[in-house]
């Protein structure tokens, strides 16, 4: 017998009210970039459904007593279909649990957070959204490449490296804009077709580009080149993922502005975050 999301939302424990779901952005991986709301939600959660892009240092902040469910969702490999993730999320909350849906980056930036909000609304489950630092911001900041810069780039566009259902983007002309930075999520494996598409759309082969992998994390690495060399840059065997591709004149500023040394970053632990949280709550 099939069970609908609506019927799951009606399952109630007589001694408990329905729980809630908090859609939490885990950011790019550095636990120090979690918001206080995100950390509080993790500490109060009874169930955490987490994606594969959530870093281990952030998972280590979750109390040992919390039920943690890995739901995958990494580019090219999903351990659970989206519909099943939503079913489990609704069922856990309907049973009275405080649920955190933990996503890498920001829940509403290529994270299907909107779909999960729609599902929760349909099921009558209360929810909140805690934004996180999205990959574009992390790659820009830790890669020392402004997304906008006066006299160089007056705008920025975020796009994925593929269309709906994984189909290639056939027309890149809308993304070739003078004085603009283009950030391409989930495009590393499609760098060759992206390169060809942008060139066919009229972008100059000498346009500066960069790829940043594991921005803010210990494995952080940035490689710079031009659009003509994008495919070769992306195929370097030691380039870590997840990674984003940045295209635009500001990426050429990286060598001048470079500042990030992963080895020199302060360690962030539950104890240090507890101290920060307690201070902020006073």
C-alpha cells in the first residue's frame, strides 16, 4: 500500500506535538563559517539528514546522540532519490522529531531547498530555513578573486554546468556579458563542453578563468588559466572536489590578492563554538 506525504504528516504521537524541519546551509566546509542559527539547530536536532557535500568537521559538531542519516546527493551519485529524502524528512518530523536537513553551501542555491519547502508545506510540517555561505562566495573569498570589482566587473551570474536532468547547456550566449563574472557550479566534469560552448557564444579564448576546489577547507586549491585552457585545468588529477569554475576578468586578480593558507587557519571545535554561542546569547 502506498503512503502519501499527506498521510505521513497526519501520523502523530499522542504524547508529542509534530516536530519541525530546519533546512540548514552548512556552507563550504569550514565549520567557522556556520551561522549561530545553524549551529544551534544542529545542537538541538534529534535527526539530521545530511548531504555528501557536508564536510566531516561539520558533521563532527553534531552530538553523538543525534540520529544521522546520510542521503548522498553529490554530483553524479545520489544515495537516495529526492522523493525518498523528502519522504523520510516528513515522516521523521511527523513523528515529533526535531529534524535538520543539512545541505552543503546554501539550501536555496542549487540545493533543491525550494522543492523541500514545497513538500513540507503540502504535508503541513512547520519549517525554518537557515542560509549558508554558498560556493561562489567561498571560492571568491578564499580564492582571492572578487565577484565584482569597480571598473572590472559590475555583475555576477550563477549557473550550473548542465541543464535540467543533466542535459548539456546548448546556448551559452546569455552568459557572455561584458564586465561580468560567471560562476559555474557542478561543471568540473563538463569543462570541455562548457569551454566549447562559451567560445562558440563569442567569449574570447584569453578570458581569465579559475577553478577552486574545496574552498575554505584543508584541501583548498585554486588553479588559474584562460578559457582556452579550461578543459586542461579541470583535468588535473589532483584537483579536489567539490569545485566551482569562475570565468571573468576578476579571476586574474588572484595572484595579487592571494591570502589564504589552509595550514594557518584556527581550529574550530564544539567547545569554541559553544563559547561563541553562549557569548552571543548573553
